[in-house]
């Protein structure tokens, strides 16, 4: 969602997080979010996560070509 922008297509607004389904695939999730957006109330209630909740980032990996 881009605040303040007008789109040609109207998005369905999710009023409660419980209304977001469990997705079986990333494609299903992408299809859902292509037509839905979170309500302003949900967005305003969001806060930064406390430190230590997310896992540590992966170490940088080098990609190699196998011939």
C-alpha cells in the first residue's frame, strides 16, 4: 500500500489480522496481497520488534558456478 496514492483498482481492506488466511504457498500469499491491504488502524498499532526476537542474519555466502 502506498499512502496517499490512488489506484485504478480498489483494494479490499483487512480490518483484523485474524482475517488474513494461512497461506499454503507464496503464490497464494502474493495473490491475496495483490488485492488486499491492512487498515490504517492496524498500521498505526504496529510497533518495532524488541531486540533479540528475530534470528541472526545469515553469514554472507559466496556463490560458485559448477561446470
